């Protein structure tokens, strides 16, 4: 997958592109339906599947007071888009100049003059241009005049509820990982480098990998069953997110116990895919009581992951 992180590109660099445009935070089932269509149409005429997105997320620039938590920060988004099969990703720098562009200017200057798509595929709620004046229907009208086809994809629903990034963020923050995963069409993942912690897990007989805190969005504090990928190999795991109240800690920590692995993994990156929430974080009266609970957590995690 080719990644473009600036404005230094021209339509001569693309081969009969099929384009989609959007923030694409979440890359949920609705987004995947659009991306799948883009790839299908691009392949049908031997062209490239191109995704134009924005970095940083527009809401981070326009509404910083909202403190929007991203489901898929840049690194994770690029990883997933490559797995989905996108050929080219353009991360358009979201600057004041871009924000000030009218809908007409954006389509003419960026889409037509710099990419030159044969087809543009967008979601039903797509908006663009200053003050979000452009809509999917307006894009269709522009396409007819400017010489490209536009296809509008309807909303994706589950149990009569529209799948959206906003809803998925709520579910993850509430610890409802199974529900969030259903809307994502995959397990919610975080990426993190293993750092040194208090080494309490080792003293208890269950050494854990402590992850650096660098994500925007984490599940609610508690204990989770997860799959953990390290250097291309996937292991079963139990993840604790919290402050370790039994030991009087105050800072949030993410600790991962790999069920089937032994070895030194400091400074290595883990991909943690959350499957289900086991329980809330608790305060235990003694380390021995904590160990008994850890053993229960491991057994339950094994049962859950066996069913996956």
C-alpha cells in the first residue's frame, strides 16, 4: 500500500483511480462496506483503490474542546487499510486553508486536478467543503458536470441501529467490547510498546507486559480476554486496565498477561485485540486473594477465546 502524507501528488501518479473520501475513524462495518465497493470497482477495470482521509481528524482541529477520542489513530488506521486491500491512502493535512475551501474548490482542486478519479464512492452522510456545505447528492451533481461517476452507499444497520463511530466510541468507553466488536466487524485493537512496570506480576507468578499509554481510546477499566500479537504470532491473553487499587497505585496502567508465551518482550510492540470483558477492577485484601482471582480470570478467558 502506498501512503501519501502531503499535498505533493498529481493525477499522473494514479492509475484509473476509484476514490473514497472521509475521516474513516473506526473503519467499522459501514466503512468496510464502502471500502469493499471501492476495491471491487477498481479491480473491475484494473485501476487503483484510493482512500482520501485527513490528518489530523478534522474534529481535533475544529472542535478541540470535545477531546474526541479516536478509535483508529494514524498508525492503526494505516495498518488496517493495508489489511483491507486499499492500494493508496492519501492523508491530507487538515489545515486552515483546507477548511476554508468551498465544496466546489475542494472537488475541483484536490479531487479532479490532483487525483482524477473515474468513480467516487461515499457514504450516505458524506459532507465536505467549508461549513460542510457539500453533501453526497451535491457531489453527484458535480460529478456529472466534471466527468466522474458518484456512487452513494446507504447506512449499515445492526438490529435496526445505524453503525457509527460515535456509537462505537460509547460502547468501548462503557466496556461493552462485544457490542463494539459487532459494529466494528472485528475485535477492537490497541497498539503499544512494552515498558518496565512494578514487576508485581512476576512476583505473583503471572508476569505481565506493561504497555505505554499512547492511544486516544481505551476500554473502560477492568479485566478483558484478548488476543495478543507479537512479532507476527498471536497468543491468548488477559488484559487489566486500571490503577491496581490493591497496591494503592494511582496512575492508569495497561497490563497484558500472555497465556502461552515466556520470554523477554521489553521494548517490543504488541497488538492487543479485545474480545470480551471478564469483570470490573477490584480491590483485594491480600496478594493471595488476587492470585486466586487471576487464576479464575485465566480460566474464563480460555473458555471465551476457545469459542472464537
